[in-house]
C-alpha cells in the first residue's frame, strides 16, 4: 500500500515516487526493443533488472509482453519524450553549452549514452538512494559516462542548489536544465520554487526543458484518479503494489510555460499530439490520463540586464 505524500518523504527505486523512475526506464526498455528509430537506451533494461521488482524486470527483458500493463500509448509516449530531451541536450551542447543539469534524473542514462562534446559536465540531481543506486549499478556493469558526470543527492523540495554547488556547479556558465517527468510529483509551491531557483542559477543563454499540462477542467482530476486506480489494480494483480493516484499532486498550479516566460525565458511549446504525429505514431485520442494535453516546453534565458522592463512573450 502507498502512503499519502508528505513533506520530506523519501524513497528508493522500488517504492513511492522512486518506482515511477523504474517504470519510466522499463517503458524505455520496451520502446528501445520495439523501435530504435526514436529511442536507443541500452541501459534501461539492466537498470530495471538491478532494481529487482519482478514484474518490471520481466516486462523490461521482454519475458512478459506489455499487453494491457503497458499500453502502446505509454510506449510511444516514452519514445517521443526521450527523443525530445535527447535533442534538447544535444542542441544545447552543439551550441556550446558545456554544463547540463538533469533534475529528477531517476534512471535516465543520458550521461552514459549521449555523444556529449569533450569538456561537458553533466550533473544529475535526485534523492540519495536513487542517484547512489544508479552510480553503483552502472559502474558494476562496466559502463563509463560519456561526459564528466557528477551527482547531487538532494530533495528537490529542499536546498538542492547547495548540493549542486558542492558537486562543482558554476552559475556563471550557461546551463542546459531538464525537469523530465517531475512537475506533477511536486506540490505547486515547490514547483514554483524549483522554476524560480533554476532561473536564479541560470546565466544568460541558459536553456530549460520540461513538460506541463494546462490546469484541469472540472472533473478532469477525478477521471485521472479513477484511471490511475484502474492501472494500479492491474499492477497489483501482478504483485506490484503502488497506488499511483496517491503519488501525484492534483489541482491547480502555475503552468510552467507562462511562469517561466514571466521570468525572462523565451520559450517554444509543442504539444504531445504534434510530437506523436511527427514521429509517425498512433494519433493521441483523449484519455483519462490526459496524455494529449501534455505540452513540451523548452527555451532560452535572455540577458536580464538588457531585458529589464520587457516581458518576454511565449512564441
Ligand atoms: N526523469 C526520469 C525519467 O524520465 O526517467 C525520472 C522520472 S520519474 C517519473 C520521477 C523522478 O522524480 C524520480 O526519479 C524521483 O525520485 C524524482 N523526484 C520526484 N520528486 C523529487 C524530489 N522531491 N526530490 C528529488 N527527486 C524527486
């Protein structure tokens, strides 16, 4: 049984919010096996196997077919999401940004699989048990990072910049930041604080990428919770007991794109439906989890001194 979220709660990769990182990696393992056009994550399967949640391992290795446990929408969603963030980081690196920060890194293996230019430093921030597990497991597999990888073990509702600075982060350098699969797991005020902190730590020319959803219309949250309960039931029948509806924070929050735009970021917003179409994938119909409403947000911070008095608008 999953207990309700509370300030300061912690987890490993088999429990609470940590298990969602293992599920994301499991979905990347399935997607990688199915179709390497959009995603190529060779570390997803061994990482999931190392966590040791039986049903997730059997799905990641292909022993258990995804069927109704991991639908095609989720598999295609992993493809477009992975491609979006891969391209975001490679574009930033090719534009000369040498410092990247992957917030809520989970079992993301970009620091081990992307062709980072020499001299790039990649910071990964997540809860201590999560980052330590990944470091240990990939070292045990003989995997070597493709960048200067540094970890900052911290809670993102807490003083994570201190951990980042201790790891060597330099706020004077432009940074490429990602917050992938994160915002819904933060309370609304913690999300605002995170986006404010990213902005404060960003030199002009820094880039940011995240996903968000428009605020729910009446009835949306109830439908999503009901959909998540049905999903949790199916997992429970396979011995994996995680109450998905209890892991997220529902209700209204500031939407990431306008919030960041108000703080000086020039942003591009692209809808999940458009990314599915661009990838030649299934068309996204309305579903209880509102996948079609997800938007991918990315952009660049202007020079605050030159832009004083101006408000950057969303493109
Ligand atoms: N970004 C990874 C990916 O896409 O595979 C992981 C996404 S997973 C859905 C959510 C991640 O957010 C988990 O790794 C979890 O540990 C992290 N996370 C959520 N809230 C956090 C917090 N308050 N502090 C640190 N990490 C957090």
